[in-house]
């Protein structure tokens, strides 16, 4: 179910009402409804659309609570200082009703993602469970029906489980098995978080992956080169981050907390090699779970990731 943006979430410290050098995002945010018209005229800045859904996490036997993630991220993002003149248009959230198949909610979200892609150079997608990735893919494919899609995921998990329907752990298998013109590159994989069967499936499908321990201290030149080649070889890049790739010392509020995870600066270092590409029209961040957060640490980190991406 689509719900329009809640303006009361956008508050923050007011340093000036007239000097734009001291403005924060809550002072410049725009609000719009993606279903008002079929208008696809380009807007300034970036779009923002929440996926307030954790039913897929429940189906995947994870800790529920991520449906509160999008609004928690907005609250943290609202008070951050403006970056240049880039504005944000908040399009609200899609929510899930438990008596409805998850796939219907994902398709509804995908339709809105596709509309936002046509309006904005980039759209920020706020999760919610990582089943947002399959919905994101459906929207990207709708917007680019004939393009090759390179899916880049920063994650501790492959999320290629085999299930009857969608869950937060199936998105990338669904993409691979229904689209011959898409493939998958995941960075941050933990040996302890994936069964041998998932590694075997990745190898069979030609999935590119980088282990977490290859990224602890820096993004090495070979990994940078691999990323650059991957981006070069695809028409469109679908970029997604699962917050459980970040060590739980920095991101305790997730659906599956990580030990021996990545430090946030490594995630940013990877992202700055992806986000600036004109091929990246959507960026999703999944699994921010306020129920298990400490001092809003995870929501603030997610908000800061988006803040850096605007730069």
C-alpha cells in the first residue's frame, strides 16, 4: 500500500531561515506523489522512496522491525546539512498488508521505482528488508527493458536462497533465474554467513564475489579494477547495500547482526567507486531495523551514507 510522505518527519536544528549556507535537508525537501500523474518530466535533485516492509524478513526467519527503517532514516537524514544545491523529493513509503502476497507489494513498489527513475537522475530507496532488491530490480528492468543490468550488492550474504516465493533472502536468485541479461557482483561475503550450497550456486551461476576479509583494511587495486570493469561492461548498474555487512559495533540495528563485519569507511570507499557513474539510477540500503538499534546509530549511519552519495 502506497502512502504519501509525512512532512512531520522532516525536522531538525534551525541555524538560519535565510542564509542557504546553513540550511539542512529538512528546509529544502520537496514532497510529491508518484501516482498523481503519469508525468515523467525530469526533476532536480534525487528522489526518495521508502520500502516499509519486513514481511520478507519474517519469511526468512530474521528479526522483524525493519519496516520502521525508512522513517528512522528520514529523521536522521533531515537534520544533516545541505550538500551544495542538491534537493530531495520525498515520495513516501510502500507498506505491506500481511494478507497480501509479498510479490504484489514488490510489484507495486517496482512501478513507483520506475516512475522515479524517469523523473530523477538517481533515486534513493530506503529499506526495509532486503527483498527491496527484487522490487528495485523489477523497477529498473521496467525503466530499461532492453539494457544489460549489472547488480552490485555490498552484503555479508548472497541472498540467493531457493524458496517457493519472495523472502529477504531470495532476491538475487530471482533476478538471476528470470533475466539472462543481468548478472551479479557481491562484496563483503562472510564464509560463516553462507552455506556451501550457496557458494556452489554462486560458482555455477558465474557470480562474482569478494570476501569480507579481503576488504578489512582497504579496497585493493585488483578489487577497484574488477569493479571498474564490471561497471564498464553493463548498460545499467543496480546498486544495493545491506546494512548487515557493517560490523555490529557500528550498525547494531539490523535484521541479522554481523560480527567481523566491515567498517563504514570501507563501504563508503566502495560506494564512491560506484555511485558517481551515470549508469547508477537507483541506490537501495536495506535492513535498517530501529527495534534493535542503539542511540539510532544504524539509522544515522544509513542516513550519512545517503548524504555522502549526494556529494
